């Protein structure tokens, strides 16, 4: 029997998508609507914790929220939405296994497909760099740096050891500065376990094309962060661009060359191109879905019936006046709150009521800069050092969704106080069958068939030979 209840389809299980589904389960009656969420990953990642994962302060699985575990009444599909034909109210879904696609109908669509790392056609970046948008990337960064300490510890001083112990981060926004500072602190903590290496053997460089870092905070706070990084032996190159990264050698616009085994790219994001380009929904000049303040797709003059968008994939007007270009900036603050309002507005429309407009005044910005160090800015209030570090952990500890995840993260922090960071590399997980293959028994190669004896010779003569 075909269901007649409205079908809500959510594209993407990041902040906005997860919170939309989570809130819908609390607001909707049991048979009021059918909710489906499509995402290739089975979890939502709390991205502000990725620098701490990369620095061994938080267990990776503790910063992801299982979709199926916490969305009890939502149908979760493991796949990608590769096409949206809103004129027919259908989507094309490509599963995570196999090439066969299928279409699915909906009545209301919520596009929350998020953003991906925005790169430029710089030689060598695609082949050698790694981003910081996923939990897998954060784990790989930690494992690479830790394993490089193992490799460097048995090498004599020289170019190869320097290369292994050089880290280059591209991008001086919050994500770049946080992972840069966290890794610098992590590397310093590793040194006591490697007596053959010294602080001077480690080299950390951050490349920023603008004349300052962290535009979200005041100039004074930005300068404090720069001075703090310099005290810890980390170099920040302002007004500098990356011209190439071929074979792991980062070439700068200043002419300097930095051989490295770890290049981390954090220089901006862009709306998920797979979803945006495969959709017939209106898109603005920066490649985001054009969205109204009430989160319906469209303009102030008219909206697209049954289409909604939120988070990094959308261009939502910032009614507080604090956005960039008049739109909400792509961060967790907005995505989480938009997801919650999205659920309320969807329920309101289903019940014949009017949706509300999204309004959120930026609470400020807070960054962790290694254990017991941070920076915080809210309006004219600026904090640095230990008190800012407490503000950072307090804010994100509360913002982490579900009590179960909060307890796990706080438990990791408490463990760090007693036992210190986790410094074990599991880089071999990326090739888990290596040891098995090395020692696995294999069939003996087939022996070549014996050549037949010549017809003019007797068997005895052949045997005698």
C-alpha cells in the first residue's frame, strides 16, 4: 500500500542535515511525515574537533555522531544524491556500492550537502596535499606526523630527516591556525620520546596569502596569536602564495622552497559541487543554492515550493548584518541553528503555518592553540591563553550533539590530564592486509612439463644421460 504522508528528503548528513532530522523526530507526530536522509557516510562529523584529533587529544570515533544510532525514526540511505530534478520532485541516488542508480520521489527536499575543500590548479597540490574536512583526514595527518618521527629518528641529520619533520599548512583562517598550533604542540610533546631528535630538527610553516591571519578576530588578537606561534618556533609567511608542490617541495611566491612530507590545505571551502551542479535549483554567483531568510530556496520575491536549503551549501542572508557579502558565513554556528529552525519551519508548513526567518548574531570565535592555550573573541571582548582555552573547550563541549558524545569527549580530555596525549601511529591501518600478505602461504608455481624424449633414441639411452 502506497504511503500518503508527506515525504521529506534530506540531502546530506552534516550539521544542518543531522540537526534537521534530529529535530524533526522530536516535532513530528508518528505518522505525520516520512523522513529520509541520504549521505554516503554513516555519521556526522563535529569538525571543530578535527585539529584536536590530529594532535592526539581526542579519540577519532568520539567526534562523529552515528546517524542510525541517533536517528531512530529516519530512513538513512547510504549513497550520494547525484541529481535533483525538482520540476518532477525526484532525486537520483548513487549507492556507495555498485554503479546502478535509482530515483526517489519526495514532497519536500532539504539540501544540506555541506562544503568541500576549495583548491586552485597549483601543480602538485592535488597529488601531495591533504585537507581537513573529514575525520579520515585528521587521523591520517596524526598518523603521518607520528610515523615520520619514527622514520626520522633512525636517520642522520640531513635533507631527508628535515623533509620528514617539516609540516606546511596552507591557509591562515581558523581551521589552518588551529591545526598548525595543535600540531606544533603535538610535535614538541613527541620529542621526549625520541632522544635522537631535537626541537631544532622540527620545522613548521604556515602560508597565508593575506596580510593577516584569523580575520574573524581583532587585529590585536591576531597579532597575539602570531607572536605566540613565533615563540614556539612556528613560522607564519604572510602575503605569500603557494606556487607549486611538485614531489612534495612547496614553492612559495617569495622564491623559498620547503621540502616536506606533510602538506595540509585549509585555504577555503566551496559548496558541494556534485549536488549543486546536478540540481535544477537556483544557484548564486559563488556556486551556492540561493536561499531565503526562512530557509526556503528562492529569492525575496518568490520561493521554490517544496525546496529548502541550509548550511555551507546555501546562500542564506544574514539578517544580523554581520555576514560576508550579506550572507551567513560557512561555519558550525550557523549550520546547527539553521538545521534546528529548518525542522520547525518544515513542520509549520506541513501544518499550514508560516515559516520563521533565520536570525543569529555571531557569538564570537574561539580557537584552541594546543593544550592550555587558546584565543577567544566576542565583539570587543578578547581573551587569550589559558582562560581562552577553557572557553574553547567549554563552548565546544556543550555544542557537541548528544550527551553520549559529550561524555566521551570530556572523558578524553580528562584522560589527557592524567596520561597525556595519545602518541601511537596506526598508519598501517590504511593497508591492513600488508602483514597478512607478507607471510601468507601461496601455492607453489607450476613446474614446467618434462620434454618428450626424441623418437630416434631409446628410453635407456635418455635415462643414462
